């Protein structure tokens, strides 16, 4: 099967044999896809290696056959997102998050749109933490792990001034002293549900909550967490 002019981003690339690359792609209609870009490391390649970079909106052609397809054509769909500093580290985190949480060949067009929107917001350099929380919420929802944010696991409405724990499988529960769950104010949950940027303290609570939920679904840690922590040098990072 041949796919043509498919909107896509490169999530990860690594050398393959002497002249080729193995690419993990995030595509609009086919989800995560693995392809071989043959010969692109040659000096005179039909497909310029420079275009196959993360953060570059692409239109790609490939032939699908088995686990790995073969890249046939690639062109830039627009200019790459210009990111630096914390915004760039956050984009690296996004790529690892999508790569680790999604499966190959499982289409998630809503998540693809949320990913593109997130990169555009990161490029502005403002509200990075809130931008990441919104994407994490939308990605988890599209993958089938939607958060329960407006009511408790018991069905009772979330109270803005109450404290809750969050059970990864059931949702918010009443906070009790000694609980090992992440403690979070009801107003923070409601802000995420209503897509309204919360206060700084509540945003920090949402960061801890999302990290614990992602860790639960992954069954482990993300490399980007330790990388951004090291880069922050003791300051709180947004990821």
C-alpha cells in the first residue's frame, strides 16, 4: 500500500546501516509509523536529510509493508517550529511521550491535531506548563485513558475547595491523611476540565498528577524527565 502527502512529524530518528535512517513518525491518519529512509545519509540524496528533522511539519509519501515502511518522498509542509530553551526541552518531552504511549498503526487524528497546536503554543514561549498539561490531558483522552475531572469516583461532584487523591483506574477520591496518592485541590481538577489556566500552586499540583498518571500507564519513567530536571539545575521544570 502506498500513502501519499500524509501530514506527519518525525518523533525520532537513528542511523540505519551505512546510508539510511530509521524514522518513527507521528502521522495524522495512520498514527505512529516506522519507516526506513534509504540513502538519505548520502551526500546526494533524492530526499534531503535536512527536512527529516523533529519539529518540522511534513508531507510524506511511503510504501507500507509489514512492520516498517519505506519512505518514498518528503517535503516541508511549512517552516519548522523555532523552539529553544525550556520550550525545546518540552518539545523533546512531547516526542518521547507520544512515542512511548502510542502504538504503531493506531490512528489518533485528534491527538495529532493537539500535538501540532501544542508545538505552536510552545513556540510563543509563554504558559509552557499549562500548554503541556492541556496536551497531556488531550493525548490521554484520545488514547483511551481520559481523566475524570468533574466528579469523584463515587459520582459526587468535585468541590473546588476540597482536597482529593487520584486513583489512576477510578478517578478522584476523598483525600485522607497518610494516603500515597497525589494530593490535589478540587479547583485544579475543575480548571483542567474547563480548560481554564489555574493558579501557579494548582498548576504544580496538576504537573505532579499528570506525571504520576503517565508513569502508571507507561509502567516506568520517561528519559525526558531526568533530562529536563538536570537542565533546570534545581529549578522546577514544566515537564
